[in-house]
């Protein structure tokens, strides 16, 4: 069921480094992203694939993880992702970098769901400097990094919890390194049209 896949597809920050991801697997993910929706069907993205260790080692230090846990350096040593896809915009196809900011999320989530179905996992990383990534990866000026997605075989426990409105939605870890992600309840996020009609 799609919902099971969506629930299983969490943002993982710990991976089994012995399970390298292949280029073929990354190509399958991009082949799914290719069919995502795009505003005015613009399709301005291209995808930098990194799966060799020397390449992932070069990108890893340029990515920021778990800003909400400032005392913790994640991933823990030896638990880094084994592949990255850098979603880039080709400005020769469309130079407007703000036009497709929503589309980037649809593309990234499509790849994460596909990875989950393949028994893998990942995380979107927005905390990076496009200029530094471009320089490190020797990208031409026309190819602009928009969002990074890390992939690997998840090697950590994540627990979803439900919070009532007014409670904290900050993610946290316990002393066993279990990662908890509070989600708002269905009843707290739905706005019904004509609500006053149903309240009677
Ligand atoms: C657009 C976007 C950018 C994100 N960037 C980062 C990031 O730079 N570093 C990080 O550790 N997590 C990042 N995340 C992951 C979120 O922290 C994560 O989605 C959130 O904590 C909820 O956890 P869940 O995805 O398991 O539900 C990002 C998520 C999204 C949607």
C-alpha cells in the first residue's frame, strides 16, 4: 500500500556503509523522478549522481544534518549515506530559479519513495551552499544545485509519534539513539469548508 510506503519513508541520518548503492539504482530513482509533475511541464532539472566513495566523501562535509539537534554530530562516524543525488536546475532550460522550488520537493519525495520500495532509504538535505557544492563537483555555471538527496541502507531506528496542538513538534533522540519524529494529528490539520454548517 502506498500509505505504508509513505510511513516507512523517513528521513534517515544513519546508514550501513557496507551497502554501497549502484549507479543502476540511482538511475532507477531518476527514472521515477522523470515522471513527477512539473509546473507548466517545465522539467528544468538534471541530476548529479554520486555513488563512488571518493565522491560521496567529497560531498558529505558540505551537507548539514539535524540542525534541530545542535549538540549532536550526525551521521555518526561510519554511518554516512553511500550515495547522493544533487537535484540541479539547468538554467539553459529555464533561468528562473524560484519558479520550480515546489517542483523540487515533488521530485525528491518521488525518489525517496522509490528508494524505500527498493529496501533503501534517504533524506532531503537543504542545508548546503550551492556555490560550494558547484565548486567541489566542478559543475558549470549553468547547472545550479537546488536540493541534495542522500541515500543508503538505513541503519537506525525512527519512531513516529503524534502530538496534540500546542505540543512540541521538534524531533529528538533518546539515550539509545532512537530518533523520534512528532507528527500533528489528522484532526488538527484538516480545515473543512463550511465548518460552521457541520458544527451544528
Ligand atoms: C526540503 C527539505 C529539506 C531538508 N533539509 C534537511 C537538512 O538539510 N538536514 C537534515 O538533517 N534534514 C533535512 N530535512 C529532513 C527533515 O528534518 C525531516 O523531513 C523532518 O525532521 C521530519 O522527519 P521525517 O522526514 O522522517 O518525517 C529536510 C526536509 C525537507 C522536506
